[in-house]
C-alpha cells in the first residue's frame, strides 16, 4: 500500500521540510530545502508536460538534467554553508548523477540497479536534511545565533601593513 503512494508521501515530506525550514531554518536550510523541494516539483512538472519520460540509451534525460542542476546547487550551498549535513546532501547527489552516466555508458545495466542509483539518494537526502535542520534548531536553541556561512577568505590587511606568511 505504502509503495503505491511513495511519491506522494515523499513530496509531502519535502513540502513539510521546506515549510519548516522557512520558519525555523537559517539561509542554508532555506536554500537547501528549497532546492530539494524544487527537484520533486520539477520532476512532477516534467512528467506532466511530457506525459512520460525522454529516454536516450535507456537513461531518463529529464531526471538527468534535474539531477545535474540539483548537484550544482547543492555543491555551492554545501561548500559555503557553515554546516556539515549539506555536504552529505550534495555528496549523495553524486550517486544519482553517476547512475545516469553509468546508464548512458552501459545500456545493459540492470533496471533495478539503475533505479536504485537514481532514486534512493533522494530518500537519503530527505533523512540528512531532516536531521540537519533538527540539529540546527537544537543548536540555535542551546547556543543562540551562529554564522550561517563560512568565511574562508581572509580580510585584506590595511594599506601599508606588512604581510607575514602564516604556516
């Protein structure tokens, strides 16, 4: 029974996560949950407009494009966010993208293996994002506000100041 409505349950879970992050999350949570919710929304739009899928070498090109865009967005967020869980969300997206690439290269790959490589990461991302936002809200409650973004660059020294190397 649950298997038949898994897509609707996943969509609802991502919607709740998105709405929760809009209320309780900071910028990284809002952006990341927005990207993940948009992933499912674009998938629904993609299937509604096309009435199915565009397959090339047995790989779903619509899902491949969506996964490439999600990977690009999650990587940018993960590299700049002052959190660990976005790295997990972005890292898992690599599995999905490479599942499509693998399918394009090897048409005779088992259909179940391909489906698991491109579908299962979204469930892992849902768990990682849920845990991440729960830990964020807990940390904010305990410690107060903290920076949302990493600042990996050093500020420029004042004009005329000598620069000494640090090792």
